C-alpha cells in the first residue's frame, strides 16, 4: 500500500459515485437521499504502479447531529487517516457556503487536497469549474462520476501527492 486517500464533501455531491469508480466496483450504495452511503466506506484502488486505500467519509455518520458537526467529524477522520484528500464539490450546484466551510477545515490540515468538481457531464459545463478557484485549494479538476470523465486525472493527482 502506497497511501491512504479520503474522499470528503457535503452530501449529494457524488462522493460515493466517484469512490465506486475508483475502486472499480459498485460496493458503495449511491442514493438520491443526501448523504446515504451505508454499504461500505473502505476500498482499494490501483493506478499505474501504485496501490492505495480509499475512505468514503460520507458513509461515516453520527446520529442526530447538526450538519456542521457531522461534516467536521468526517473531515477530522480524513485529516487523521489520510495521506491525501479528494474534496468533491458539484459544478451543477456551484460553490456553496458548506463547501467554503469544508475548504477552511481542509486548509488548516496541511494535507494535500485534490479538488474534484463533479457533475461536469459534458464539455459545455466545463466553465463551471472556475468559480472553485476561490476556495484557494489549487486547480479544480473537472469530473463526471456518472460518466467516468476525469477520474484518471484525479488518480494522477493522488499518486503525485504521495
Ligand atoms: P454522495 O452523497 O456525495 O455520496 O453522492 P452520491 O454519489 O450518492 O450521488 C448523489 C446524487 O448525485 C446521485 O443521484 C448521483 O446519481 C448523482 N451524481 C453523482 N455523480 C454525478 C455526475 O457526475 N453527474 C450527475 N449529473 N449526477 C451525479
Ligand atoms: Mg455517499
């Protein structure tokens, strides 16, 4: 194992969809209900010569906690356990205050953060990535978990961060 990667982001941005793509199997349950990932949170991925473990932090849930507490715990687990963090946002919904909250927690961690703008399902939507430069986490990567676009770019960025 070359490293551990955690996927973080607010509910419904597509974390589990991307996680499934990276592990190459449908082992995490994806639902339209925000934040539902019950089946599995750990997976293994290989890319080029590297092998790493992936944690879908969206599947780690606290009962009856306010959103910010829940997400803070998920991000803390990601920061403690991971060598690199994939922060997923949605180009379809655009930048939200919750994204900004998570970005601040990640910035304090000092861990490498890969910013994946999901739901960029076609070329015409590509301009939706630019507003995410405002998060101060570097170059956003356009991704479509559903269509399998940009996953290779995210995997490249992950192994470069190890
Ligand atoms: P999570 O809560 O962050 O784990 O998000 P999920 O992976 O469960 O996805 C939430 C919803 O977004 C589901 O309805 C997915 O089908 C949808 N979704 C995920 N990735 C994409 C994508 O690349 N494009 C579009 N249009 N929808 C997506
Ligand atoms: Mg999920």
